[in-house]
C-alpha cells in the first residue's frame, strides 16, 4: 500500500491545470492519474446496473407485495364470486388475478413510502456517496510529496480532497472504489474558497 492524494474537480480544464502543476512540481507521468467518476448509482457494478445488489430504499417491498397479493387475491375472488352470475367462471378468475396484481403493487408501494427522516445533527459530516467529477490522483510516496500534492489540489480548487493508503499500479489508482465515500483529508476554509 502507498500514499495516494486525490481530489475531485467539476471541470475538466481545472483538473488539467492541476495535473500540469503536479508535473511542474516534479511528479512523473506514472505518478499522476486523471479519470472520471460517474454519478452515484451509475457505476454499473451489477449486470442489471446500479451500484448495489439491493436498493436500501426497497427494504420490505417484497414482504409488502406478498401480503398485498394475498389480500388482493381474496378481495378479487370475493368480487368475482359476486359477479359470477353475470360474467361466469372467467369473470371470477379475472377478478382474482386483478386483485392479486393490484394488491401486490399496492403492498409494495405501501412499504416504499417515505419514512420520517431523523434530523442530521452534524452539518460537517463527510459525504455519504462520492460525487461525480474528474478525479485527479497522485502517487505521493513521501510526506514531502504528499504535502506538495495537497497544496496543489487546494490551490486548484479541488473538492473532496483525500489522502489514502491505496494500491498504485501501472500509473493509476488500482483499488479505487467509486461507491466508497471519500475520506476527506482537508476542507477549504471559507476564506480560502473566495
């Protein structure tokens, strides 16, 4: 594992300027990597798409769908029996099937309702997801190189600056995880941001 300093830029031109500054300060081409990070949820880590196998917001939807299907099926069956003199057995089966469908849909949607969110006490908490943008990463094996890379990223307006122990291989951050939240190293003070 080695020390990697990285920051996110919203504009390609800003990331390019910071890359050139790293080169001027003596970083070699194989010590600097620039790549794009997609929007959260758009990393395609699974064959069906997305970043996670199961959406955290879908918790309980399957249970709701099953319960809704059972209840809807019984209601549809009852309505079908009442309508049997006019529509026959086909009407009973159709009413039961419609009840199962509508019940499963309603049960799943009921479980997906927005829950009451707890207020966030700490407004300075680190972001829960990595935001999209151009990532600029530099391999900084010594504390001096790390300080230089941090200074350049700060001066260039990088966001979510982080210094991590990671795997640097073939001129790139090999174990970068776009789903993992950035471990923010340094936030610009309000007077620095002006």
